């Protein structure tokens, strides 16, 4: 699955993520990420998730366009968000915003099952085809509004949101199990957003810790029912 032509670029990327993790420790409280998270990033062939014209820069530590005005997140951001989820091997994880499926693949390396919701049908279809081709069998993708989560598969051990809503959507908080983690950028479109790590306590309350200022595309309300 992994094309050796990119092995060196992938190794360099891992070093860059490690350096950035050390530099951002005052924000995140984590000077290094879990070895399993770094191993997952080292395994996922990022060049398979970008347009062929972008392949040579697939392992640059920066976001890249994936069409429809959307971007595949910067690898460091994928790493820090994945680390903050504290995934255990038996976990079931919900992702909102499948995009090209890269983050879903990283999650699939770590969790038992990944459920991902994408609002743009063509992105969802392409990601589904790509993940199957790359051999990921534990990812399910649904076209729909991420504000609704995926209630049929709830509760989740972890929920990760890869576009920014103006506030934490109630239905996502509801779909976390007690002890479950929610990693989410929050902020109005065009303003600085804050990445939060939330946790549901045993009495159902949501604790919220600000982790890092970030810049995500806004989470779009898909239907008229969403305010
Ligand atoms: N995790 C992705 C990055 C996605 S960019 C990856 O690894 O490639 C953000 C994605 O969120 C886009 O694909 C966008 O279409 C999607 N999105 C935005 N608003 C959404 C919503 N309300 N529900 C579901 N997906 C949404």
C-alpha cells in the first residue's frame, strides 16, 4: 500500500510534526504525541488522498485543496486532534467532515470502527471508494448534515469535528458516551477559532478545555432545520 517513492518525505513529515508538538506544548499540554498516533500517520499514504498534481507536496506539513473549496487538514493538525481524542483500540469514533478521507484513515488505524459524515455527496463517494481501495474496512461514510451526528451508531467513545461550528452542537454532545471525548474547533466563520477537547462526565455534563487557536473552514448548515 505504501509507495516507497514517498518514504523519505513521510519520515521528514514525522520529524516536523514532532518538532511542532514540542513547540505547541504550552498550548496543548502535550509535548509529544502517542507513539500509536505517530505510527498511524507514518502508515497512511497521504499522497493517495490528494490530486495527482499535488502528489509531490502531499507530505508538506500544510493543508492542501481537495476540491469543492475544501481542504485536507495540515498533518500536524490531524496529529494533534487525533492525539487529543485518546483513542483506545476497541473504540468507536465518529468524524464529522470526511473530506478526502485522510483523517478517517488515520482514525481507522487506531480505532475499532470509524463512522464519518460528509455533507458534500461527491466528496463522500470519492472518500468511500479511496478507503476501500486502500484496504480500510472499518470506516463507514454517510452523506448528511454533521450537526445530526449519526444517532443509529451512538454512543461514541470519541467524536472529532473537522470544520468549525459557531458553538458545540448539542446532538454531538448527546452522542458521546460518559467518559467519551469530543475534539472540535469552535468559532464564527472568519474569526479565530479555538480547538477544544471536551469530555463527558459520568453525570452527562460536558467539560471543555481550550487547546489551540486554529483556522478551519466553517461547518455548513446543510438543511433549513439547522440554525
Ligand atoms: N477530515 C477531512 C478534512 C475535511 S475539510 C480530511 O481528512 O480530508 C472539512 C469537511 O467538512 C469538508 O469536506 C466539508 O464538506 C465538511 N463539512 C462542512 N460542513 C459540514 C456539515 N455540516 N456536515 C458534514 N460535513 C461538513
